[in-house]
C-alpha cells in the first residue's frame, strides 16, 4: 500500500488545485463578455461552417471525427506486430500487409464517395 | 494490493454504465454509457490477465477497443441521421414503433 | 432405435403380404389424389370433378373390401398386419414409420368410412348440384376421406395424430363451407377452438407416452402399458379421453357439434354423424390396453359416456331445428359408444358394432333430413313441416326405417347393438354397472321420445308449410344412397351381432372378452331387453300424444307476414306446453342453458382471458428503448439469480 | 477472495509462433469476406448505373460459391469424430458448423433475392439514406433514381459474421463475429425506402439495445476468462470438468456470473423473453428483405452460437444453467404467444412468432443431448425457409401500386379470393408455423419436444404444446381472414411477384412441404453417430460422455 501512497497524494493535490482554482476564478475574476470570447476558437477566426443555433457544431465535424477514429484505432494492431516483427516473420508481414490493404480500401471508398470533401 | 479490487472497480464502472443507459435520455450519452460498460470489461480483462499470468486478456482488450471504435462510428452515424430528421437526440422521442 | 417392426411378431414383408395389403396405401392415395386434382385443378375440373371424387371414394371402398377379403383368408391369429410404407422421421431415439395397420378394427372403420362416404358422395352430386362451390366441396370431402383413413389405418400415435388433425381441418373447412353465412363462420371457429382443447390433450398424451415407453408405435406401447404403473396410465388415459371428447363431442367439449350443423347436410351426415365424430370412440378402443391398466380413467370414460348420452338426448328433445335435433341424438348415441368403450374388452365389440350400425342409420336420417330440406326450400324448422309422408314417400320410408332402427325397434340394427351395450353395462357389475345400465335404459326411452317427435312433426300431422313451399321427392342420386343406407339399417345389426360374429372378428384387434353362448331366445326374454322395449314404447307413446294427436304449434314464418293472432296462438301453446310438461321443459331448458352459458362461457372466457392478458402485456411494449433496456436488465438480474442459486 | 500467490502475478509468457492455418477449411468465410471487400471497391470505382448489376452478381456468386465450398468441406472432415479446429483452435469446423453455415448461406441467398428485387427501378431501400425524410433533397434523389448499392457489401459482411458466429471456438472470435454480424445489420435496418421514420427508429433501438447486450456478453466473457484463464471453449470445459483445477482459486462465482451474462448476450440475439423487446420494433421498422435475413440467418447463427457455448464451454455446468434455461424457455413460449394474439401488424406478428419459435428451440437446448442438438438444427432450418417465404409474401402486399407495404392484418381480409396462390402460400407457411402435420413445422416441433421429453423436461413440453395451441389460434385467424372474410374496404394492392420474389416463395413452399413429408434424409444426417464414449460414460444420450463431444473443440 505504501507503494501507492505518493500517487494518491499527488492525485489529491492535483484534484484540489483544480477545484480551488475554478472556484476562486469564478469568485474573484472580472466578468466582461464580448463576441470574441463566446466563439469556439478564441483566435479570432470564424469557424467554417458556423455552428447552428449558436453553440452546436455542424455535423461535418462529427463526420471527420468518425473517420479519424476508424483509421486511428488500427494502430492498435500495428504496435504489437512491430514489437514482435522478428518472431512473426513472413507470416506476420503478409498478414499486416493484407490488413493495411483492407484499411486502404475503406479509405479509397471514403475518398471516392466524397467523404473527405468539406462541402 | 489484491488485484481482485480492480475487478470490483470494473463491476462498479460497468454498473454505472448500465444505470446510465437506463436513466439518460440523450442518445449520445446513452451510447457513451455503453462505451463505459465496454471499458469496464477491458479493465476486467487486463486485471484477470495479470492474475492468470497470461496474455489473452490483453489481446482481447485490444480487440475490444477496435470493436468499440467501429461501434462508435456506426452508432454515431445512426444517431446523427435520426437527429437530422427529428431535431432531437432524445431516445424517448423515438417511439412510433410500440405495442 | 426401437422400430415397430422389431417388436411386432406378425408383421411380414411386403412380398408375403399379398398384393392388396402391401398396397394398402392406395386406399388413402385415391381420395387424396382426388382432393389434389379438385383443389389445385381450378375451374377446368368443374364439369367432371364431382364424378372423379365419387370414383376415387369408390376405389378406396373397393380396396378396403378387397383388404377385408384377404384378411378373412388369414388365420385369426395372423389378422393384425403392419404394412411398411416409408420411414417418415427419425428424431433421436424415436423413429416414426409410415406403417399402415391392417386389422379387423381398422378395416371395419375403413369400410364404414369409404362405404358410407361413397354413398354420401353420390348423394351430394344431387344435393349440391346448384351450388357454385361444388368442386371445392367435393375436394374437401375427398380430403376428409383420405385423412380419416390415415387416422384409422395408422399403426402409431403420430400418424394417428396426423389423420386426427387432417379430419379436423376438413371438418373445419366444411362447416364453414358456406362462408357467406356469418353463423357458419362462427360455427367453424367454435369447432376449431374446442377441438384445439382436445387435440392438445391428445398431443400431451402422445408426448407422455413417448416419455414413458420410449416409442409411439401401438404394439410396443400397449405391450408395456401394464408395466408403466397406474398413475402414468391414468394420466395418459385421461388426456386421451380429453382428445376423444373434443373430437366426439362428449361432455364437456360437446358444444361445437350443434353449431356444426351450419355445414351442408351431407357433411353433417358423413362427418358429424357417421365417421369423424366417432374417432374418439376409435381412439379409446384402440388404446384399450392403456385404459385397462388405468381403472380410474376407465371409470371416467364411462361416466362421461353416460352423462353425454343423457345430455344429448335431452338436447335432442328441445330443438326444433331438425338437424340440431339429430345432432343432439348423435351426441347421445356416441355417449352410448363411449360408455361401452369404457367398460373394457367386454364393451369394445358392443361399442364398435353400435358405431357401425349408427353410422348407417344416422347417416340415413341426416340424408333424409337433407332430402326434406331440399324439398322445402332449405327450411330446417320442424314446426314448418308436417304431413310430408305423402309428398316425399321414399324419404319417408327410408327415414322411417332409420327412425325405427335408432329407437331400438326389435330386429332392426339399433336394437341388436344397443342391447349389446346395455347388457355390457349391467354385466360390468357393482353399483357402477347398475347406474350405467339404468342410464342407458333411460336414454333408450328418451331416444324413442325425441326421435318420435322428429318423425311425427315432420311426416305426420297437419301441413304447416310455408306459403311458397312445394315439397317434392328428391332426385334419384339422392334417394338411392338413402335406400342403401336403409337396407343397412335393417340388416346390419343382425349380421354383426348374431352369433357374436363381430366380436369374434374383432378379437385379434381388441382382445378377447367373456361371452356366453348366443341364443336369440335369451336375448328376447332377458329383462334388460324387455325393459328397454317398455321404455321405448313409453317414449313413442308420449311423443304420439304430444306431437301426433295434438296439433303442433307453428312458429312465425321467416317472411314475417304473420298475424298477431298466430303469435298469440303460439304464445298460448307455449304456455300449454309449459304447463303440460314443466319438469321436462325445465330440464331441457337447463341443459340448453348449460350448453350455452357454461360451456360456451368457459370457451369464451378462456379466449377472453388470453386476449385481455395479451392486451395488458402489449402495453409493456412501450416503444421506449430505455424501458426495453430496463426489461433486459431485469432479465439479467433474474438470470444471475437463477445461476446464483447454485452457490447456496 | 484470497490474494493470489505472488508467482501468479509474474509477467506473462509471450509465445510468438506464427499459427498454422488450414485455409481450405476457412474458404467459405474468405470468399464472402473477399466479395464484401471487392464490393466496397466497386462502390468506389464502378460508375453508378452499373453498380447494382455488378454488386448483385458479385454477392450472388460469392454466396453460392461459399455454399458449394461448405458442402465440399463435408468431405474434408475426418470420418468418425466430430470435426476439426482451425487457426489456433479459434474456429471449429465440425458437422454442426457446416450445417449452420449451409443453412445461413441458403437463407442469405434467398434474402439476397428479395433485396435485389426491383420494380419500376425501385428497391426496398432508401434512395439516399443521408437525406432527411420528406425533404426536397430526398425527392431529388428519388427522381434521380439513386440507390444504395452499399447494401450488398453490408449484407455480405453481416453474412460473414453469421458464418463465424456458430463456428467460433473461443469467446474472442465469437465476440468479433457477433459485432461483424450486428454492425452492418444496425445500418441496414435504417435503410427502408418507405416509412423512413419507422426504419430509423428501428435502427436506433436495435443499435442501442444491441450494444447494451453485447456489453453484457463481453462482461460475461471477462468473468469466464477470470475463472478459467482462457477464453477457449475446450479449455473452459476442461477446467470445469477438472473441478476447477487450474482455475482462479475460489472463482466459482465468476463462472456462474459469466454463464449468466454470456447467456444474456446470446439470448438477446435469439430474442428470448425478457430480452426480446427489440424484436417486434426492429422487425416492423426494418426493410422487409432485411427482416427476412434477420429472422432466418441471424436466428440460425445466434442459436448455433448459443448451442456451442452452452454445450461445449459450459457443457460441464449443465446442471447449473438448466434451471435458468427452463425459466427463459417457459417465459418465452408463454408470454410471446399471448402477446402475439392481439397484434395487428403482420410484421410485428411474425416477429412475436419468431420469439415463440425461439422458445421452442430453447426446449431443445435444455435437453443438452445429441437429440437436442439435432432437433434444434432441424427446427432452425425448417423455420428459416418458412419465415423467409412468409416475409417474401409480405413484400408483395402494398397499400397501393408503388406504395408502402400494407402491414395491417385487417386489410388482408379476402386476399384468398383476389390472390389465391399468394394467400395459399402464406397459409401454408402459417400452418407450418402452427406445427400442423405434413409441414416442416410439425416435424421440427416434434423433434425438439421429443428431445426435451427424453431429457426429462416433460413439463416444459406441456407448456410448449399449450403455447403452440395459442399460436395456432392466431395463425389460423389470419388464414380465416384471408379466405373466409369479405374483402376489406381499403383493399391492398397485391403486386405480381417478380421473378426473384417468386423464386423465394416457391422455394419456401417446396422446402416446407418436402421437410414435412420426407424429413427422413435430413433428420438422419443430423442425428450424430454414437460417439466414442464408452457405455459407462454415457451421461449424454446417444453415446456421448459430455455434450462437448458433439462438437469439435480441440
């Protein structure tokens, strides 16, 4: 149990800091809202396209996010394969190539059917 | 530390997810609760893998992550489509089919 | 795999079986082919289809007759033959073969079904001449004959069940044949519902038999019935009885038969009088060894039979509709057979003999009724008949013979066979035997009364016809079958019963029973026979006083041009009737109301209960995905709990 | 729970040997998968007008080829013994697998014909699913004649999952198969051309509840893994059989919890009460050809998996899970039959009927014997043919020419007069559902009830018989309505069956009759030859030491 004590302490400090600073900020900080502050990105550039009804992002972001998840998650299989590349040999290589071909076919479909176009 | 505690934690997380599915109306949140349940399963798998000293549980956890991602994509697509039709993501609004 | 062939000692190969027996399946195939051609052939077969149906039915009859000849050529001990057709299904350790059992009992039935069936086919050619659905009608009739043959020729319970369902289907189709009449549709539905109860009993009995005996072929099941213990056989017996009650319209499942009279009259004659409704009796006699191993079940069978024979007779007294009066009579007569079948081997031959003769005279009576209706513009109310004997002489003569046969007029068919049942009832001994015997005797008196009532109201007395009625004799194709059936009603009883010929013939199938030396003198002078005769005379006399000597009140014609005076007369007469025979009326009213309120009430109540709970459960399907998830979680909790029990 | 000995927490040993894979035994799966992938490429590169023809040809060829390969594989199995396992024992190729895969492929081909049926350029699927129902955009797509040819690869992937599901020999493969089967089906449910709100709602419900149930399934797997330290069925079975040697100390409760939760996941897929609530809604909302696929193929696959899990992995715990199956089977047979009585929509009615039939098959599962397995297999095949045929008939009865399907049963009144052949076929299917003799339904019921009775589950069979009496009532009600009732005011329009739909109905009729009249050859083949078990070790009827010996698992 002693082994974990520093971790718990650190975690406790971190949490306390978050809570305290949020409360303190809302109590102490000045509140002057303007248009720029309410925007999604406070860099001054308007998001395209605009959120519908103020605040909600358009569906296109979700679409891209979904595509990202699908292709991103495949790396899960690449890492263990890479770690044991030697032991798995040709079999592993062929298997991984086939796997990547399949993923690229999905990518090709996405691309040809306009999933990657913003408008 | 008794590794069984992780299993208990997994069970608790799983229960939280299950309860969330029952009490939340927003389809996205219902769905997130399902993902929570899957993650609880993953926690249980890796804990058991540790306890048994074999690797199967970890391998399963990897696969579960991929499956969960695929499920996210399919699920979000469906929920999004319904939202566009009904302008509502509440699961309770979709009840034309009943009795 | 225990197949029938292994256990049956005198089953022989096809080669040794002789041509007729080895091709016994043709008996079924002929009418089945006829049905297929008629039902699938469409309008092309309209012109000649009915003759094809008649030919197919006759062919089956010829085959049955040839089978009988071949059977008689065998040594009595060899007279139970199983003919293998093909292996139908193998499920685990159970193999069901399509085997046909040719033995005296099944051949008797096959002859009755195809013989009476053919006559009724011929009759229907005339009766249905004007009906646009005639082709379909004959298709169903042929289908019925085929299914009924499957039922009686089966050598195992599964095949029997196939035929059982088949006749149910054909009966259902034929009751609802005139679908444009809402009452016919309702009647068909009622028959279906009530029969389901019986069928379920049979099916559960079959499953229990499989569970107990590990096979469903007759021979091995019956061989081990004794060893199974009386608790099991009693349950099986009672379930079989439930099946029999449904099919044979015995209490408490009798309600459908009266409504079934909505079907065309030839159907009432063939299915609801001569053949299908006797399938229950066949089932009980065939399953004799099971009942013999379960005395309690046997006792219940006899009680059901006795109660039905009285209830049916009382209902027969109350109905003005000629077909419904005859239907009540059918119930009552089948009650006799059930009673006898419940008495064990001593009663089997009596039951089957009565079944055969009843098949003839009751079919004849129904065909006669149909002929009357045919001549009277489909009028069924006997109060609108009267004095028809001159207008329809052939119908009168044949109906009259059937009438004399059913009331047990000496030396006609019914006398011989009913006497057998009464005697068997008394011979079974003890208080039960006395009660059953007296019930049978009382039934004989009631039979005489209500049948005389039908006879007098229809053929005697003044003419109470509707204004537009022009009664006329029916065409030759209708009267011919009636004549043949009348001949059977006269002679068949003596042929079967004299010298215990029929009992000896059936012995290989149902087992031997004690019987003393036959002598006509003892039969004539026995006290039961004399008492029955006295009851019969009393019944006829009473009916004569009530319906032949006194004028019969007529009810309002359907055209509703009735005068108020006629109505008053009717009311007055009703009052007279009420005063004159209040006890009888009360009894009949009670019987009818029991039939309508309690029995229908139970059937309706069950149906309504299912429907209401269905509506309630339907509401649980709320359409909310979250409530579905909740029910899943609930289910998961139940499942976990059920497995958690193992830890305790 | 006691802390584990410290040695158990040692770093896992990783063995990395490339696995030996017998590709010939996996050929049907690979063919279907390859066709699905090529289908995606077709979507990407083949010009729009030719896609449908190419996709249909590709899918049909792949399914037929897979079926042929499945039949050929029967010869590859060693004589005697149950079969082989492939790919590190993750897939079992044995007689049940081959039977289930063959059945699934036949059902898939039939459903594919319904999916491909076109009238006036219209299929059962939305022109463009991404458009909002009722919008201008949707109308534009309809007018342009757009169509979703993605349906074909999706169906192929779903079929791939179905083929893997009953063949899986470990829980990981089974879980993947479950998802590969389910994910495309979720999407396909939402693609109906008409009544799109219903369809989308069906997709959402199916998806949310399906994901919910697979979470239970997965947690159950985790528990079983925790008990046995492996997800391989044979290992789990052996661990149980060895009385827990090699299992997690004190892990008994884990196993029970695992059995329960895995059971929940599988019972959800077969639609047993109380996990059935998705079925009526989804069956009603989904495009009818997809409903046909789910009611036949998915049901067969799910039962195949259920049988394998409970007979092999949990084959040593029959006494533990039997009471649970009893309760579920009784609930399923009784409640679904009762609810079905008052249904007014034909697809909902068929959905409840599918639930009841699942209950009948569960009685065979309860038997835990060779007969139970054979009975369930026969029942599923027989039911599959009949139900595909029934749904094919449903696709033809429309509100008006070119309109939506007329699901309201009341509007089917008098159909027997206007379309005797169609109504006759449906009547035959309904009679088969009701279990009337000389139809496949009777033989199937007989086989499963017989198995249950031999296993001593007579009360269950009594409930089954009562329930089938109730079901007969509502099936016959439809027949009566079609043949004996006056045609309704708003008479539906009955389309002439196209060649594809006609073929499906025809095959359904023939299969229903042939399996009813001559079931012998099929039933014979399903009854396993007495196994190697010695006479003393025959705890399972038919000469098997355990239910696991009915399958190949090593």
